[in-house]
């Protein structure tokens, strides 16, 4: 073994930090260049637009309001709101969205850099943290526009502050105290992390005080170093108490109204299920991917291991500087585990999984998962050096270096540095929020339809409120006032509508899938969840006025009649159509120009006004004219499948068209939609597979009708799956159901290419 010269080590570290920040900047730049507004809306949570709209009003001098001053709300975490507000002084509302997305990415890169700096200051193998970068950038929960990125950055600051405190308590007590104070302001439950870390440091400081013979523990506790160690934990308590007091004095409740509302929703859901059951809620929460058995066991094992490590260190008589630096870093990892378990307990005891298990809640867990192997390597390195002693330093370094190498290999097996960039390139990844674009479309229609001064009431109000030129009052209560929350508890919230001046109600249907899906055909080929039905209706309909006629009259100046008997609106890539009436089984079929003639068929849906509506997003290369006509499902099906023979005949006929599989079935029934599909792809060259799949020799994909956003046209079901880019030798596919002790295949089929095809 050999040691690199200090200047080279410093240069490598600077290069590493520069690479982290450059990677984040490259990702942010690539996203800004390749995303348009429609794509950006797809990948930001509707709840994030609550932050954005409140920040916009705050920048305009209106205090903490979503609807422009009709109500005041605290339904957010303040630190993220304060970070994004300055963007609305510099950009318009569309430009601010892109700037916030870039900030989000750079905060994630900054968090990784902070943890790497903390590791180096703690004399740990900081280069192993290179593996943290791809793991965090593959965590899509950090990219929803909410407070997750800011939370990750604050956790990175906590790690750095802990290590700096261990190096020089006199100098770094107050910086650590500031971080401990601020943590609950980025997410309320982070008080568990803040208190765990500061309490552990207090124990460290107390235990390493030299006590003269006969001196009491009280004397050690009241010594100047021990008193100084109380400052961070007192600051953490002050942070949460200040937050509670601010909320109570200004808004009328100690916690954000969004949290109170979700607990109220949870109570209603528990009552629907026959009351709260600890066992049932525990089982339901364990089904969530961040709480599945193996992950929960990892968190529990880390908690137990670090507790034992802490006790072992505190019990030793001799404590070196290296001991305290490593222990300070481990305290940070331990506090992440405590934070994860605290959120788990709070979800089980208070909140129904439907409302308390959103993926962006669990940032400590994602960071904990990324640090498991590095932390284990650090501890192994330290223990081996202690056990083998200085005379066996070569053996200790060799063994521990091997452990580090194995850990790095395990982490890099799944590392995919290009995945974030493919995330930008994919027109429709696995979790697009097409209903978000529907809400945006609804706001555009609303802006054109309503001509007087109006106030809109909406339940899923984030996107709609952000893009509406009228005030939008949030009616589900997440960003409304505590007065409204108390009214919803008593069932009298509608009495507040006149006080708010609400003239119209508008909402979208989020949860329906069947009958609303889209299928794009042509270059490029996209699958999509589909656009949900948008409804706009007056609070008190005028007697004797046909709502459809009222809507049509308001919209007529905006219609573009490049269509067959319908009105058509095109806003950039967002295209909308309305018809006076539609018949069952009839589709809205869109045509446009581009790299080639392209079309998309969509079921007409009826709005609350009785009109038929359809909306779609055109591909980036689509060019006018854009036309729409009606067609039957059978006409569209025949054109889509082209009259060719299926490659596999089974319960679902499987067609090969271009680089995709299309599963099609006549007389589709409920079981056909709920059973899982399997797809095994055997490549021509096994090297085209990921390393983990080399052992099996084929790619394996499981999905259901809804995972792949299948289309149902009357009784005809169709699911399309894009194939990978590499050359395929054999395709095996079918459907299965889970049964006791395993699974049962309902049908299966196989297709192989002959040599030379």
C-alpha cells in the first residue's frame, strides 16, 4: 500500500467536488434546453404549485396567500418558500418555474458536495461517496418541485456542522446551533433528526471531559465545555417552539394547515374502514415502497448498530481525535435513521397511508440508503486498524481497502449516470402527471371563457391557480385558512363561498383511468395516462340558460375551425377541442404534420356543461395545420394494427410494429386489466444487459394494464410497450396472477427471430 502526496490528494478532492457541481450544472442545463413548459408541468407535483403561487404573491407584497389575499394560509414549509421567492423578482411566472427547477438540481448537487467535504474533514474515505451521486440523482422523489431538495441540502449542512463541531467545538458551536434551529423549518418532523444529533453530541462532550478523582458528574456537566454543548440542543428546541408560536399567533394553529387537513382526511378514511386499527395501518404502511420490510430492517439495524457504537465509544477510557471525528459523522447517519423511523411511527399512528406516504416525505431515508455501505466501510476501516494495531497497518489497510472496493462495486452495479438525462428525453416516463397538463388546459379554457371579474373555487388547485388570471380559492383546505379548516370539520364550508366571492367552481377528474387514455401513433410514438375531464360551472347556474350554449358562446371567438364540426384550440404544444355532442364509441382523432403524418385518437368526454371535450399534447416536431375529426373505435383500431398478422396468438394477440409490442384483445373484461403481464427479452448479445441481468440472460419486465397506460376502446383493450434499443433474439410474454406459494401463468407465448432477420 502507498500514500499519495498531500498536494495530489488535495487536487483530487477539488476535482471531485468540481465534478459533482459540474454534473449538477450539466443536468440542469440539459433540462432547461430540452424541456418546454408542457414537459415541465408534467414533472412537478400539483402541490408544488401551491408553493410557487404563494411565493409569487409574497414577491408582490401580499402576505402568505394562495388566492391573492382572500384567505391567508400556512400550508407549506417556510424555508423552501423563502428560497424560491426571489426568483419571482427576477423572472415572469413561466421563467421562474425553470429557474426553480435548476435550483432544485443544484441543491441536490450541493448536498452531495457538503457530505463529501464532511467525510474528508472526518478523515474518511470521501471518494467512496462518489457512488452517492447517481443514487440520489436516480431518486425522482427529489425532483417534484417541493421541499425535498432543500431538505437534502440542509441534511448535508448538518453533516458538515457535526464534523466541524467535533474538530473545534469552540469555533463551530453556533453554526451547528443555526442548522439545528433551521431544520424543522424545512420539514416539521426533522426536529427528531435535530434533537437526536445535538443530544448525541452533548453526550460526547460530556463523556470526554476529564474528571479529577472524587469529582461528581454534576461538576462535569456544569463545566464550560459541557455548557457549550447544550447550545445546539437548546437551539433545536427553540427552532421548533418558535415555529409553533409563529403559526399559532399568525394563523391560528401550531402546525401547517395542510398537515391538520391531511390528518382530518385520514380520520374520515379510518371511519370508512370501521375505525383506526394499529395493526391494519401498520400493514398498509409497510406496503409503501419506502417502508417495505427489507428497507425498514436496514433502518432498524443501523439504529441498533450506531447505538451500540456510541455506547462502546463513550465507555472507552482513551479517545483519540480520530475517534471523535468518525463518531460525529456516524451521529449524522444515526440521526437519519431516527428521522426515518420517526416518520414511520407518525404515519402509522396518525395518518392514513393515502395521505401520509408521498415519496418526497422520506428524504432522510434516501440519503440513509445511499450512505449505508460507505458508513459500514468507515466503521470497518476504523475497527480493523484498532484490532490489528499499528504494526499491522498494511494488513488493515489492505483488508479495509478491499471492503471499500467491494462496496463501491456493489453501488456502481446499479449506478446509471445517464439516467437523469434520459429522464429529460423520455416523452412519457413511468410516472407522468398528465392530469397536471389537463389542469393547465383547464386554466387556459377558463381564461378564455370567463370575461368578467370572477373568483374560482377548486379542489386540486395548484396548476389551475398558478396559471389562472382569476383568483383561485383552494377548497380541499391544503392552502386555505384555519377558519376554513374548522368549517370543513363542521361541514359548513360552503357557507364561506359567498364570503370569498366565489362565482365559479372548476376541477378535474384525477383518479379515473378507463376510457380517458390516449394512444399516440406515428413518429414519435408515445403512451399516456390521458387527459382527465375538466369541468367549469357557475356556483348558481342562471335559470333557463343552457350551460352548453353559454359555454359555446363564450368560447366561439377563440375557436379555430380546422376541424370537422368541432371547435379547436391550439396553444403551442397544447391542443384542445370541443364538440356540441358525441356518441358512445366515437373518438376524437387528431392529425398533424411533423417528421411524418401523425395522429392520436382519444375518447370524447363530457364536461359538466354537457359539451364533449378532448385535449392532447403535440410532439415537439408537430407543425400546423392541426385538424380533428370523429371516428369509430373499429375504424381507428383497423388503421392502428394495419391488418397485419399478430406475432403471438393468445388471450391477447401480440403485434410487432416498429420498435414496440402491442397487446390487443377483443371483448376485454375486468380480469384482463388486473392480471400482471410479464415480458422476457433475450438479447442477441448478453453484454447489452445490465450487469445484474447477466446471470439470467434476459431482461425482465412486469407491468399491468394501468402501468403501461393501456387504452380501452369500447370492449377492445390495447396495451403498447416500447422495446429496448439493443438487438433482440427472443421475446417471451404473457400474463400471470399471484397465488398462494407463488404465481400462476394465465397465458404465454414466444417469438424468435431467425438468423439474419
